[in-house]
C-alpha cells in the first residue's frame, strides 16, 4: 500500500470518532442514517461504532420498524461527551500547531 494512502486512512481513522460523536451529540441516530451522513468516512464506521459502544462512549437501542426490520439507534453517553471534549481539545491543539508551522514556513499567510 502506498504511504500516502496509508496516511489518508490514518487521518480518517483518527477523525471518524470525532465526527461520529459530534453527529450524535444533539440527537440519537440509527446506523444507516449515520452511514449516509458519513459517506466520506465509509470505511470502518461500523467498527468505530462498535468500539465506541464497547468503551462506554455510546449506548444503543434497538427499535422495531415494520414487520421484520429493526433499527439500531446510537446515543452518546456522559462518558462519550467527556471523551468528545478530549478529542476536540486534541484536534484543536494539532490544527493550531500545523497552522503555526504553515505560517512559519510561508505555506499560508
């Protein structure tokens, strides 16, 4: 696998938790709904939902829709809100550092 592809996937993997938690911050959503909103981050979203649930950052509720269909709604927990704030802080620190480096190197003004 080329190095640039691996780095791009790492960026996606590192940000998908942030994006998922942000989407769930205001309201519960079901898996397919999240899938549609995360089309740019499609790789690994269900694994990330599972991991966030296993770590106690999300809970879920299964709701019967129609005769045979069941939707799984995900909700952010209090621990998930704390974790979200932590990763927002980390994201802000990283983006500020990158911006500073870009300014010092003349990449941006």
